[in-house]
C-alpha cells in the first residue's frame, strides 16, 4: 500500500520539478557569478519528457507552468506558455516521426525547437511588451541551454530507466 503512492510521486518527478522551477525564481540564471551564463532548464525538461514519456507532462500542465513562470518573472501573460508549447509541439512531432531516438538526433531537433521557441519569444516581447530583451541575451541563453542539454539528457534518461524498470518488475 505505501509503495504505490511513493511510486506515483517518483513518477511525477519531472512535473514537480517543472512546477518548482516555474514557481521559484531560480530560472537557472547564474549572471551574478558569471556575466553571460544562463540556461533554461524548463525547456530541456519539457522537450525530453514530451519526447520520451508524454503522459507525464500534458499540454495543460505545460501551459499552466508557463503562466506561473510569467507571473513570477514579470513577463506578459502567456509568453512563456507559448514558448513551452512550441517546444512541446516539436518534441511531439519528432516522437511521431522517429522510431528510435538517440542523443544526437534529440540534440539536433532540440536546437530547432529552441530556435523557434526563442524566435516567438523575442517577436512577442519586442512587439507587444515594453520589456527590453536583447538578441545577445537570448543567444547566450540558447547557447548554454544547448550545451547543458546532453548532461540533462543522460541524467533524465537514467531517471527514466529507473522509473520504467520498476514498472516491468
């Protein structure tokens, strides 16, 4: 009896982490320590888990976590949600079009997803908001998010194998 609720909480780990990162102002910006180092772990979480196990994250959870992130970060409402949903859309497309994914294919398609996500983010911020976001900041964030993607891919892959091995036993 006790094992079942604990397994459910462990299975909800990616969703809990996504909400935690959306609620907290961590947002993986280390600009206090390094001037240009910032990366967006929410995008990595959404892409990886929508690619591997989309039943853990749903589009509603992704949209709602984006709204929470907008409120916490002070962005116009729906901006992060649209960016997150673009990442989710590309991951869903890749999942439907490929049979077996590897780190190289995931990394390349993640680059495409993050490019379109940040393009939409920049267009919406520059046209419909008074916030100033430079292309340089977005480029640094994109670069470091891409650099850290393989590390999180292996980490999440290990976590995924631990979760799924418990189901098969």
